[in-house]
C-alpha cells in the first residue's frame, strides 16, 4: 500500500507570507501581523491549487483563521502566534488523482462525496532473461519498465487540499471524514455543511423610569395598608433630569458561509432614532452608560401612542373624569391640571392650579394655586390655601379661600369664606370675608368689614342679616390705660427724686460746699497750693452727700427715659386705635325685602369664624348678645352706613 508523499522538493518554490512561519516544530501563524495585513485565504488558495498542502492540519484553527474575523480580533491581543499544522509538504499529482469530485447540493448548503477503495499506479523494473548457459542459469539480458495498481489509502490533509480545488472550502466534518478514511469503507456521505448566518438584534427601547406608565392598583400607605380610594400612579410624574427611556443599540449579525466559502450575509437589524421619540420637556443625552431620553423639567409624563412620542409638561389635561373607576382620589405634583370630565361625589383632588370644565361633586384642595370650575359645583368643598377660587354655579357647597379672592356667578345654600368675595347672586348663603361685593343677595347671612351690595332682600321668609365686623377696642383701651398709668408713675417718681435732691442741698454746710465748688469750677476762685490741699480734705468730707445727689440725678434720668418711651408708645397705640375702623362700611343700593344690619366687635376679624360649619355661623350671627349692636332694619330704600369709631379718652 502506497503512503502519502511527504517530500518537500516543490515547497521551495512556494512564496510564504511574513505572518507564516514554517519551522521544524511546525507551521505557526503570527496573529497580530495577520490581523493587520490579511490575505491568509490567498496564501491557502495558492498553496492548495499548486502542489503543496499542510500536514498535521488543525482544521478548526484553519477555519477560524479564514472565516472568523471576530475570533481573530479577539485572539490577536491574547497571544502572538498559534500552531496550525505540523508542516507544509508536496501534494503530488499521483496522490491528488486518488480523490473524486465532490457534489455541491442545495445551492451550496452541503456537499456530498462517495468514498470507495482506491489504488495507485506503481512503476517497477522487470528483468528479461536470455537462454540458459551451460550451467543452466538464464542470464538477465535487460530490464523492462512496467506498472501495477497497488491499494492506497486517502489522507485527511490531502482531502482538505483537494476539496479546496473542487470548491468545497468550508464546513468539512473533520471527525466524520477522518473516521471514513480510517475505516476504508465505501459510502456516500455529506462531507461539509454550510454555516447559517447568525441574526443580529434590532435596536430597542428600554424603559428606565419605574413610574413610566399609569398604575391603577390601590395606593399603599406608609403602614402597608392599601388605600382603596386612591390609585398608585394614575398620572405619572417625573423630576427634572430623570431618565425615561434608554436606547439599546442594534447588534449586527454574524456572517454565514456556504460550503464553497462564499459569504451568506445576515439581515441588517433595524435601527431607531431616539430623538424622534423625544418631544416637549425631554431631550436626548449621551452618557457613559448609554443614550437616554431625560426630562428637562419637573412635570407630568405623557406617552402619545398615536404619534409615538414622549413628553413632559407642567400641565395635566384629561377628559376621563375623576371617579372610583377611572382615577380614585388624586394628589397632583404639577403646577396646572385641567379636567374635562365630571368629578364624582366623594372624590378628593389635591393640586395647585386646577381647572374643571364639567360638573364637580367632590372636594377640591389647592396648595397655593387657583381653582376654577366652569360647570356646576355641588355638595363638595373647594379650598385654596393662598390662591383664588372662581365658580360659575354652586349649591350646598363649602368654598374657602382664606387669603384669596372668591368669585361666583350664582350660589345657593353655600358657605363662602374669603378675603375678597365677588358674587353676582347669592341665595340662602353664609358669606364671610374682609370685603364682600354682590349684585344680589337673598336670605343670606353676611359678615365683613367692607360690604357693597346692589340689591338685598328675603328668600322664602328668611331675611338677610348683615354683620359689620368692627374692631374690639378693649385691648387698645386697656393698653392706653396702662401706658397712662406708667406715665403718671414716672412723672411722680421724677418729682419725688427732685424733692429729695433739694432736701440734701438745703443742708447749710453742704450748701456752702456746693457754692464754693461752683466758684472753683468757674475759675472765680484760684486756689494756692496750700488751699488746694485743704480743698481736697473738704471734698472728702462731703463725698457721701455728693454721691447721694449723683445717684438721685441718675434715677431721675432713668425715669425721664422711660417716660419718653411710654409717651411715644402711647402716641402710636392711640393712632393705631383711631385708624383701626377706617373703611368699615355697608352700602346697599336697593333693599327689596327685610334686611337687618348689626355690628359685632371682633379682635381677630373673620378669624372668629374659623372651624365653624354653615349652621354654626348662621346661629352665631343671629344670636343676640352684648358684642352685637343693631344699626339698621329696613325692607325698602337704601343703606349707606359707615363706622364711626369712638375716640379714646
């Protein structure tokens, strides 16, 4: 049996590139050099289509060097070179003739080969004998060249080289081919399979904000219990700089290969433009860990499924209504909220600036903002802490804007509290404010400091009661009385101290000393050295009485300072008292039914009604007591009443 030809007599003519090193210990590939220059397929093609091949080939490494660029890129930074074969040897035409053609099927997806016994032609010399001699031995007269077929065995390394020249260049099943060659069996088999391309991944959007979508599950309270009146996240809100969406970049697929070595390109994954999704209140930013859409402001988060954009706005506008089915109770963190749907009875909405274009039957609470209801407002409560309230029509409701302005076109059976109140028509209402302006009131109870009404009358036999809140001067008067007493006491103290000083100065000896001291101080008397010594003795003798006079003078100075301060404070308090009641008036242009007016002293103004219900307010104002004084009662004509403050004594 003939063996493969391992001679190297033709490899000397093979041009070997610089990244291939053919050494006694094997054939090595310099990976960094190959990665930078390429061309390994050209070298292999030149070698296999000539009369050279590898011996002891590492077929897996061979395929990776030819077709796996990502592997080569990764490996070239890990090691300098790898061994690919034991050597490069001659592939003689006689050996190449042992290999049959391969059949490429299914457009290059696989290749078939028929393995069968092979033989190789071997040349040999056969002697030709002449006539035997006398000794009976036939002499060899010449040699004739002859050939014969001897059984041969295929070789895997030769198989790879020959299949290359027959267009089978990828995906040979090395284990299966080696086994068939070793067994020497006759069989038809698939020797190579294509590599299906690895599909890439489309670019994706990843949600990175946990509260990006509405969550209508019950809100969980701090104690772990569920609040069935409120949803967890009905209107998603975001703070400035918060990440909303992240782009997951597309991943390109990996090429596949036919058995012929031709590339099968994968489908190009879809990409997306993150900027096309960003709308008002958002921006696209590139950060160290990826590309994001972030909020550029605090506000309400909206995802428009029609236009496929995301936005952040200070204003929430919805038409779904507020009920147990749609929203539950709401606590809003944005500046402006507009609801076009109805607010169900019993629902609570807390926010800042809020507008409702439909009917409202629930409670509205604004923290520092304005409330506006364009539909009817009934049964519920509207309260603004520091803002204004504007209503079209209200009934059986509580409206409170303690430090703001309340404006209502029509109200019935409501309690209304505000700093300034403007009403077109009020029926059977309790109205409390510093200033009240109304076109028409019927059967109402009103308490204010400044009242201007065009028409006032009765409603269902209930008269209109108007209470002018006048200042309670008792504290002013008590303060004035206390200051006057202090002033009198200081004046008396000054007089007493002055009498004590006169008494001390009237002592004969001390009086002489004081007269002499005055002359010495003025220079009328010039002391000699001897007289100066005697004067010092005289001063020491009168030092006690001198100190007593000095102390009394200091006490008088202190009394005078306190007296001045008390007189100034008295002037301030008196001026404040006299000015306290300025602007307290009640003007009614036309009285159409019984209208009663009274004054009520109140040290805290409208604060006296704090915490009272509507019934409490009506009963409190209708009760006759010493704090109230009737000033008018009319059923026709007009009223022009002005507070006249009693002067302090």
